[in-house]
């Protein structure tokens, strides 16, 4: 019989070295299978679910096989402590897992997940491949399942080949191992399992997440095939000198329209980009979105809240946004200045539900009651019984400001919860159009963003007071929440080129780009 120390070392070598090595080799051998899954054109939730199932069963099989191997090669080892030693890697992993879950705030790029990955260096390559493949949700699952599978393998060997009756401790170990597998694969992977099953049942979602900087970089001015609106002839106003160009920023939803202005008027910037587009030391890829390299940094897209802050600080000359929030008005007043709002176009502020929600219309009073907490069930507005989930945007964002100023009109809104808070405009659309409580959700956004920039077929716009949001109802101003898109500058900034540029935007040329982009121009 081996000593306790020898048994412990042997078990740890099997679990923490042999299992990771086999899983890593298996991961590379299964790469063609992953490619086959992607070729099926399934939704991302379905792919994640299938990969999760493969990962769980693969890890369980590998762990169990190694456990059986250990038992077979150590048949003379009747040390009852072996069942305790094989729990050590599970507990060790759980400690790091709890730390990562508790301190990372759901961010897999957190240093805490980095610590989790390197806690067992033999697993490092395996984890890195999973992370860069987009399957970060497998990081904790595979280890826990594989180590638990090792316990299951030992128990199976005792059941199948041992003549002795299972010790009570063996039974407890078996129950613990199975409980760990079931509990952690269900809790940690609940979102992946739930979303994957529903998508497989109901079909692939075409709703995208919030647009990122990388999405905007592809449609930035002067870049090939950027799909921006274009003039039929050269613009009557052209800037060639960088110092003459007003510095621009704005909301994500307004980026396509002011990017088209830039491509038509900022001729010198286009020439510079063409001459340097292969010089990646100059941050070319991020040009006109988030680049810090001058002159690419003349144009940025920082979203509404940050754009207003940059304008107030003098870091931007014109921003293209919705109306300012109360906080922004107070901030600019403290600076002894004022905003100058120049309307460049119009669009609709819309409310939407999941397409499967039977409610088609809400009155202004009903929306106010929903978002103030006085109406909490869809049955109260003619729908099916179900708790209403009213999603909200962050304070000082463009859509939240319009919601507070134009819709609620002084009525205090419900404080957003973790469940009802949506960080980006794409996020609020994705949550309402998605699957998790989606039939009971309601959200709001700008019509252009939700119909043109985020393609979807799983949300539907609600009519308000019996009027649907359409181009016609925006033009004739019958839709209750027709809103303006502004070019905002500071009253103190009366730069000649800034005024020329705003005048050009209001001209027939500028307004044609507004219309071609998808907004309702002032001319309309």
C-alpha cells in the first residue's frame, strides 16, 4: 500500500498534468469539428450551446478515463484517503473561480480571470485557445468537469471491478462529484444553455449587439466601401488646411451623417489619409473614430455624453447629437458659456417590444405610467398577463435625455435595476429582441439607429396614441415623439470656418447627405 504522501502526489499528477495535456491535444484535434459547426450558419447562441455540450462531455469523458486509468494502474492501492486527495484540485479551482466571479464584475478581460488561467500553467495553452476563439465561458466549466470526472472514474472502477463493498466515504465522494458537475455547469453556464436552447427552438436571432468602435472604423470617411452617402459632384465648400477644419465628435447614431460631411468637405484630410493609409504607426485603422494621431483625431465618435463633455472642455468644435441633458446645461453654464443648437435633421424617438408581444399601441400616459412604476403588468394595457420589464439607458445618454425631457416631462422615472439597465443603444435593442424575458420587455431608441445601423427582425415599433413612427408621420409631425438631430457648438466659438461649415450643412448639398443617410432633412 502506498503512503498517503505518495498517493496524493500521484493523484495530483494525474489530475493537474495528465488531464490538461489530454484536453489540450483533444482541443486541437477537434478544431475541424468546430469549423463544421460554424459552417452550419447557426446563430451565435446555438454555436455556444453546442460547443458547451461538447466541452462538458469531452471533459467528463477525459476526466473519467484518467480516473479509470489511475485506478487500474494502482489496483493495490487501497488507501481510503485517495477519495479525499482527488477533491483537492476541485477545491483549489473553486477558490480561484469564486475570486474571479466575485471580483471581475463579469469582465473576462479582468486580471482576475488572468490569474484563474495561470493558476495551473499546464492548462495555459488550452485556456488561451478557448479565450481567443470566443469560448471564454468554457474556462471554468472544463476544469471543474474534468476534475470531477476523475472522481467519477475512480468510483466507476470501484463499482465495476472492486470486490469490496464501497466505503461510506466513497459514496459521499461520488455524490459530491456529481453535485459539483451538475451545480456548476448549470449555474455558470445558465445563460449559454438557456439562450442556446431557445435559439435552436425558435430560430436564429438577427439582432446585433451594440455597435463598437471597430464597426464604425469600417464605415469611416475615406475608407474603401464605407457605404457613406455621397454627393453627385464636388462640394462647394472644401477644407484643405487641417487648422481650418472644425474638430468634430458625436453620437454613434449620428456618425454616418457627419462622416459623410467630412468625406465631402475635408478634402485635405482625405488626401492625407490616402498618402498614409498603409502607415500603421499612425493609427490608421482607428482614423476618424478614436485615433489619438493628429490629424486623424480631428474627427472622433465618443458617444453623446462624452461628446458633450469634450465640447465643453474645448476639445471639439461641433458635436452631432440629440438635445443636451440638464447636467450638461448646468455644466456649460458653470463655464460661463452656452450651447448653440443647430437643427440639421429630424427623426423619431421610438418605443419597441419583442415582435411576439401582442400589444401594438400605447398612449403617452401609459408609457409614462410604465416608466414611473404605476403600470407593471402587460394585462393593464391590453396585453397578456406578464410583468413588464422596462429597459432604460444610462444617465446623460442621448436617448435617456430625450426620454426624460420629451416623454416623462418631469415625471420621475423608476430607478433602473441591474436587470433593466442597458448600457448601449444596441444593448437595449438586443435585450428586448432577445430571448431572456423578451416577450415582457419594452425599450426605446432612435428610429434611425434601430432600423438602419442595427439590423433586426425581432422587435416591433409601437404606435403612440394611434400613430406609427414612419417617414410620413415624422415629416407631417403627427408622430408624438419627432426629435431633432443637432449640430451643437459653443456660443463663445464664433470661428469663421465653423460658421461656414454649419451654413454648408444647412445648404442643399449638406441636406441632401442628411436625406441620403436616412434622416429627415430640414428641406423635407
